[in-house]
C-alpha cells in the first residue's frame, strides 16, 4: 500500500488528525481518518518486594480518575527508552538503574498511529516528581495480589496497565 493523499484536518500539541488515502498496485483503495501520534513509553516500575508502581490521574476522555502504569508521549526526536526514563521521573520522582524492553504494540491500529513501548524498570531510587502543569498525579505501590484483585474486580480499566501486568506475569 502506498499513501497517495494526506490532508491535515486538525492539530493539537499531542496529535494530528489526517484524512488519508492509500492504494495498492492492484488499485485496491483505503480511505481513513487517522489520528497521527508520535508514540508513547509505558513504564512497569517494580520494586525489590515485587510491587508495581501505579499513578492515578483524572482522564478527561474517561471522565474519571484511573489507576495506570506511568506513561507518556515521545517528544520529537526522542527514543522510547529516553521517554520512559523521563516520564518515570516526571510522574513519580523515581529513577531506575535497570531497564528492559518487554514489548511494543499498536493499541488501536484501525485509526490511531500510536505505538506503545513497554519497559520494565527495576533497581529504583526515589526522588521528587515534576509533573506537567496540567497533571495532578497520585502514586501508590500495589502488590501482585492487590493489582490482580483490582483487575478482576474491574477497577483497573486502562489498557496499557492491563497489557503491562499481563506481559509481566507471562514473562519467563
């Protein structure tokens, strides 16, 4: 497939919306409205007691506060691991000495170009969080059992958190 037409219809500081057309050599054609996003880094921070660090913040599209793994958008020119390190410090104040990439996935490839990159962060040291001006973030450590119970009870609704926890539990 080759993109033959692309027109920006909306731009914000986080993403753009484009109307695009793609055609393959046989003439098969796809037209879509696409949310173009730079991608994001997701951090599964695990301490020496195997607890997972989650952040809670109000999410306007969900119209409520959600418990989530720390995460954030890749800045222009930034690599996923750089973004993960920056976001962990900004949102929680923690720094990790060890980083391991666990996975990358497209959360909704039907209309969003965002690719999420999940990193396991361990050997943590605390510090002072520096959230963005429009963020009010609460942090809390969850044991595996607490987090699993929250998931089973439907209290964890964020997709990257569900995915990250599952991938962590399935690793060798």
